[in-house]
C-alpha cells in the first residue's frame, strides 16, 4: 500500500492507475489522501507522490496484510 498525495499540485500522479484498490479519506480540512493498494507493482517504474501516513490508513493496510509505504514525519507510524 502506498500513501498518495491527492492535491492539484501533486498531479500528475504516477503508477496509481494500476492500483487494485484505492481508499480515499479526508486528512485535514478539505484535503484528501488515498492509499493505493497493489497486488503486483514490480513493473511500475514510479509510484507517487508519496506523503506521510495517517493512523487510520495503517489500520486499513493491516487489514489487507499490506506493506505500507509513506514518506513523512508520522511518528506513530514508525513502530
């Protein structure tokens, strides 16, 4: 699972059209991010842009037995 930025400045996103499942949620204010879940992504040269996770996405990814990739300073995600 990959934490993907979903604001206009982040477009065009890379690799997300190949995701098997998208889960979008509000992160703060009116901004959203989504978790793109892939069964297979080895052929994708790039996926992103990555952003920091949110705790509820950790729970969602765990429910799918996913490895969860993000980029940021979410201290609760480290463990």
